[in-house]
C-alpha cells in the first residue's frame, strides 16, 4: 500500500473534516445519507454516490491508521 503511505495525515484529516461536514447547514450530507441508509431510504444513485463521496476520506483515514499500526507492530516484532 505504497500509495497510502504517500498521503499525509494532515491532508486526510482536512479532507475528512471538509467532506464529512459539508455542507455545514442545514445538515451535513454524510449525516443525512447515513440517516437515509438506516431508514432504508437510500435508493437514488445520486444519494449513493454522495454517501461514498462524503465518506471516502474517512475510510481512507481509517485505512491509513490501521496500515501504519500494523507496520509499526511488524517492525517491533522483527527487532
């Protein structure tokens, strides 16, 4: 996962906050789409795309955290 190593944490955190909370009013899209998903109302393709768009930076941030943690654990194990 070299491509994930090349993305810095500040960029991912900024993107996660920006896209996760946008638009700020009246309700963030991510929250709205998650509510629609739980209620079973997430049917339109544009809404599904919106859910993926707004959650992608959060997913990438989580992947990077797990990847870095595993890498550190393997380094400690080999030493």
